[in-house]
C-alpha cells in the first residue's frame, strides 16, 4: 500500500526524471542543429557526451526506482518473471 509520503516521493522522482529527460532531448536537438550547421566536431562531441550522461542518469534513476518500488510487487506476483526482467535489464547495461 502506498502512503502519502511514498506518493509524494514518487511524484518528486517523476518530476526529476522528466526534467532530466527533457534536458537530454533539448541537448540532442542542439546536437542535430550543430551537425546540420557544420559546427566544429569536438564541440558536437562535447554536447553528445552530455546527452549520453543525462540518459545514463535517467536510466540509473529509473532502475533505482524500479528496484525500490515495482520489483517487490512483481516478485510476489511472479518471481521467475521478475528475475528474468532484472536479468534482461542487467544484460542490456553491460
């Protein structure tokens, strides 16, 4: 059962994830514009690295939230499926 504190925490996490994701999207749009404008490659690479870093942070936050909330319920429902999902996520990250 989710308490008000849990719901508030989820809302805060969602807000953070949206902010990071939108920042990544904006930076990616900047990368596209820079490529179209023939900007000096190292400058584009720097922005592309920024996008990668933001996406990695989003992924890490999503995984932490999933482990903190969803996994417990999933294990109760279908342990084998929950373990398979976690292994798939783990294998994709390597």
